[in-house]
């Protein structure tokens, strides 16, 4: 297994003007793993996701997914290769219904052409019907089917987060990137989210990379954790190792590891 | 010396573009709005100058000053009535409003005055100097002098005065500036006042140099000045100056090479090339959108 | 199937409207003036709906739509007047060449965002106009004489085709991809949507129908001149979409009808018309930036509110 990781990030880095937001970052993810990515504010965690998904092209290093080099690919191609993500600041299609939000993720899996849609060929109807059925199935898994006609922007916060995960999953990823999915959730919602993450991981045979400030969540669900500080990887190991790691403690500057960050 | 001649013509045209472009760039720098109505402020400046010279019998400098004051007031009025409410709306809503304001000024003006053009009175004795075999009119020299003086003044205001500091602070980060005790509303209004005054001056200079003015005269120079601002890097004051001069020279060269009908197209082609290949302009830095 | 049923309802309504108006025209209840206004309304709806696809659905602010109208007008005029080919062929050619122009303009400019895109499209429209101004073959500034061929029937047919194509496009995975771009381009990209492709597609379809409108327009006025396709023309089209509600097809249709009637009455008072138009634009932006209809459709008022799944009209 370890000879052929699903995701292999090699010495990746990026500069924004003078700022080295991420430098010399290396990480291997094997099929089926759930790894946490933590670090203080501004450490470069979201930037790592942006590099993985093609939002930014790395200025140094290489990224291999499934043995294929993917750095420099535009985001939509990365998604089609099997990496999808959620965003730290929720990015739903606000004016669209919950159902349409999920349907959009199915977009590239459907095959009916523009031509057949404009002229309403049978392919259009069967294609759209399939998209609709699959999307509703998904919403059921996430307990969102009862609000499927609601506009995304009108959902309560917790449901918006869940919808974003549902949407990311609908795109059919092998690797799922979650950027602070529990941010702004109350303890009850967080607990449900943890269960949901474990559930989808088994159900969909997923590999997950999770950014989270909530240490309880991270320590609870992740097998391994990577710690970033000032764009540098300062530690990697099991939750136990991370908890005791002197550099991690230093990075959090006296903040007790395990404390919650709102 | 045909080319030197064209170069000087280009500089004269360019200084008018540069003066208008400064207003575009300052306003964009501070509230990220393409103030489409800026070209019409320029037009009102030209007509105010015309009125001051032919009706009030003022000489050049007082007429110039009057036009600048009227335009400053007009600029602030537009900002307070129309743009202030748009601070939190989308850039596109702001852009459409600005287009609306521009057309409103033009057609209200035509409604009350008519669309007929006006011939600018001669306020300055016309002399021609011979420099390297090129004929340079006293007007070109004057235009250049006035432009340069106004630009130096502007640099002084922006970099040395307290209000200039406030302007730069608001442009950099509006919320932080507010926290530092800067009156953001007033600072924005003053930016409009200064930018509009410069457009007013450009209007008078345009009238004297090209002698014909009309209520729709602001549209094309307005667009060109905007192109100049983008060329130099929108939001950057020296960029607007350089962009203005550059565009003026390019246009005169295109005309002089026998493509005068393509002159306007040249400006738009420059705009599109710049937007596509270097949207931050000559002096700008490229920034990535944060995700 | 429910959707097919809807399509026939739409067609029935369309035929009824056509028959009534055609009857009024043949019985001369509608004189030439009214008929003319109807043709203008049809042309303006085509323009409004084609721009709605670009701005309202895909969220790409193009303010140079008159450029494609000009391409359509000139190409169709060349086909009928210079090549002496039939009018329907001229209309088709107008659409195709305008679509090609849309492709050429769209590929480089649609990478730009927001107001930069707006300015670039404005610039391209001006360049297109200046090109026609400089081609002697089409009469330069003096323009081109065109025989009057556009009539109510052909305008109406073109209008129907435009509506059907754009509504069908909107209500499919492709239209949904475009709406996703409007709603959140970064998320759309992250969902596997090739955003550049869909922006260009929407732009090309929009340009195609603007070209058709151009063909109708050219053959409705005896003469076409570059001066008729300037920024003010683009602005006239923009206001239909903005006033109607960004994202609402029926809003664009309604405001096209309304404003065409208003400007017919103000035909001899051009300044007053422009003052009213610009005031409308400013007031809508200041007090109701989502436009009269927002993203809602007129059909939403008849069906239960919860049922509206997608913007852009009902399924056909
Ligand atoms: N597009 C950009 N341009 C310039 N700087 C950027 C850009 N994106 C991120 N940065 C900078 O890179 C650094 C890392 O940011 P990043 O968002 O990755 O941090 P983070 O670890 O996700 O922090 P947080 O916990 O607050 O989400 C920050 O200093 C940020 O300001
Ligand atoms: Mg982050």
C-alpha cells in the first residue's frame, strides 16, 4: 500500500508576492486514510487545499494523485480526476434549490449534450431524470431531502455545511477535502458531523483530508495528523504523538492543545 | 520635422487624457467604481469655461478656476446623491448606476440647452514657436504647463498633506481607516472633488485647444481617459499620467500614419490587449483572488 | 410526460397569440404603426432574452450587445442586397456570423471579471462598429440601403425559436452549469464545471440570437448605419435585462415590451426618453438592484411558490 499512495504531495510551495504561504510541504495519503491538517490561523492550511485543487498552481514541487501528476491542472479537471472539496467560508449556489446544488455536482457525470437539451431529445429527458434521482438519493443520506426545494441560502447554518459536503460527494471523489466543516457548529451538531464523516468514509470508500480547529474532532476521528505553521510542516504523526510534540505546543503558543477554537 | 510635430500634438492630446484619467483612477482607487459620469463632468467643465469667458468676460485663469470649482461641486453632488448608497452593492450595480448618471447629465443638459455645438472663444493670443522645425502653438505650451502644474499639485496633496494620507488610507482599507478615526465619507467626497476639478480643467483646456464643444463631447474622451487609466494601472496616480500621455501619442501616430478613421479603434484595441495580458496595467501588481 | 405536456401548452398559447394578432392585422384593426410596434417589440424581446442568457443566467456582464446586433444587421443586408439570396437564409447567416463574432470576442474577454469584462465588451462593440464604418463595401458612415422584408409573421417565428432554445438550454444541466457560474464561480469550478467553456457557450448562443435580431432589424428600416449600433443601443438592451430582473426571463420579456411601448410614444422626444431611461436605471439600481422580478418568473405566481426549481422559465 505505502508504495503507491493515493495522493503524494512532494515539496510543494507557493509565494504570494513576498509571502511564502506554503513551503516545502510534503504529505502522503494512502487509500482509505483520514488525515487531519491543523495549524494556527494563517498557517497555510487552506492554501494547501487551493494548491491541491488547482485554484493556485504551486510555484515549486509536484502533486501526484493516483500516480498522475496534477499540479497546474485547472480546478474542474482536478475534480474530474476525483478530488473534491468544501470551503472554509461556505460557497453554495445560494439562489438555487438544495436539489439543484447537488445536481450541479453531477454535471460532469451526465452525458447528454447541449444539442440534445435544446431540441429535447429523449437523451435529455433520461439524462436529467437520472441526475434528479441520484441527487435525491444523496439528499436522503444527508437528511436533506425534506428541504430539497428550499433555496440554499435559506437553510440554517448546520444544514448549509451538510449540503456542501453532500454536494462535494455527489461529484464522485476518491479524495475528499474538508475545510473546517465544524466551524460555527454547536457541540451537538459537531458530534453529528463526526458521525456523518465516519459514515460516508465507509459508505463511499473515501480518503479524507480534514482541516479543523476543533481539536476534539480532529483527535477523535483522524488516524494521523499533520501540523502546519508559517507554511512549514512542523509535525506529522498519530494524535498521541502530536499532542506531546514540543514544536506543536510551541506553535500554539501556550494554547492548550485540545482547547476549542471558535 | 513631421514626427516631432506629431509628438507635440500627441503630448497635448495626452495631457487632456491624463487630467481626466486622474479622476477615474483616484475614484477607482478609493471606492472601486468606474465613474462613467466623469466624462460628463469634463463636458460641464468645458461649458463652464465657455460661459465664464464669453458671458462673464473672464480671462483664462479665472475661467479655469471657476470651471474647476463648479466641477468639484458637481462631482461631490453626484457622489453624495447616487454613489454613496452603493457602497455595499455589487460592482456591477455601481457600474450601471454610473452609466445611468452619465446619460442623465448628458440628456438633461441637452433638454435644457439643445444639442448644438459651441465655438470656444479665443482667450489666448495665438503664437507659434519653431522648435526643431516643428510648429508649436503657444496653446500647446500652455496646456502642457497647466497640466504639469496641476499634476505636481496633486502629487503634493496626495503625498504631503493630511487629506492625502487619509485618501491613501481609505483606498488601502476602508474599515481600518474608519477605526483609525478617519472620516471615510468626507475623504471619498474630497477625492471626487479633486478628480472632478481636474476633469473641469481638462474641459477648459480641451475647448481652447480644439475650439469646438458640445454636450456629448465627454463620451469619447471619457472612455479614452478610462483606457489611459487602465493602461497605467487603475488606482495608481502616476500610472494615469503616463497612460494618458502614451495614449495621446499612440493616437496621434495612428492618425498621422494615414489611419485616422481607425484612431478610436486603436484605443479600444489597446484597452483589450491590456485587459487580457496585463489587467493590472503598466505599473500595477498582479494579485490573486483569495479563496 | 409532464414536460412534453407543458411544451404543447406553450405552443398552443403561442399559436393563439399569433392568430389573434394576425387577425387584427389582416382586418386592419391594427394599422401600420401598430404592426411596426409589434415587430419592434419582437426584435427587442429577442435581444433582451439573448442578453438575459449572458447576464441574467451566466452572470457575465456584457455591455456591448449592440456589436452582435450590428454584425447580424450587416451580414443579413449583404446576403439579401449584395448576393440577392432569400431573406430566411440571410437571417440564418446573420445568426451564424454573429455567433462566430461572439466566439472571437468571448474567448479572450470572458476570462475577465465584473467591471473589467463590461468595459472589454464595450470596447469590442466599438471596434466592430468602427470596422463597419471603415468598409466601403457596406457604405461606410453613410450606411447601406436595405429593402423592407421583415414582417410580423417572420419576427414572431424568430421570437418563438429564440424563446424555446433559450428556455430549453436554461432548464438543462447546461443551463444549470451557467447559473452555478453566476452564483459562485469558484464553487462551480470546484464542482467539475468547465466555467470558461460554459461562459463562451452562453455568450455564443446570446450572440447568435442578437445576430438574428440584427437581421430582422436591418430589414425593418430601409437603411442601416454604423451610428445606430453605438453604445446607446447596447444600453437600450441592457436596460431590458436590468429592469426586468437579473435572472428572470419573463422579467426581461416584460420590460422589453413595456419599454418598447414607452419609447414608441416618446419617439419624437429623444431627450425625454433618455432622461426617463437613465432615471429608471439609477432608481432600480439604488432601490431595487435585483430588478422588478428578481430571479422569479411570471409562472411562479401561478404555480405554488415552492415548485420553482430553476430560474429561467418553465420547462418546455
Ligand atoms: N490569494 C492570496 N494572496 C495573498 N496572500 C494570500 C492569498 N491566499 C492566502 N494568503 C496568505 O497566505 C497565508 C496562509 O493563508 P491560509 O488561508 O492558507 O491560512 P489558514 O491556515 O487556512 O488559516 P485559517 O485558520 O485562518 O483559515 C495567510 O497569511 C494569507 O493571508
Ligand atoms: Mg483556512
